């Protein structure tokens, strides 16, 4: 799992079967100090509650495909949680 910040939304009028009810968001992956790392990616919102400006955690690859309501759909990244607090002590 990786931390990321939601930076925007994606509107798709046509989606793959099984993704019709899934929202897509643009996220910026972050390092442990919450600094941007790499490029922004599009992630399926598997928790159906994330929004712009929120700190979330994401999974990639096969885990992302299994995180959506309908399992094993073609996604590379999925939001699987919303972060309430980070304590680095």
C-alpha cells in the first residue's frame, strides 16, 4: 500500500463492465514524508467515498483489480482507504 493525495476527478461516460458504479480519481503518490513521488495516476475509488484533497492509501496491480466491488476488473490502481491521521513517531 502507498499513501497518495487525491488531486482531481475523471469523468468517463462509457466504462468496462463491472466498473459502471466505480468513480475514478486522479491521485499523486507520496513518500513517507508526504512529498510527491513520481507522476499522478488514475485510481478506481474502491471505497466510494474519497474526494479531492483527501489523503488516501492505494494499491497497485493485481491487488487493485481485486479491490473493486466486482472482482478482477482492468484497473492498475485502486483507493482502498481514507487516511484520518499519520503518526511518524
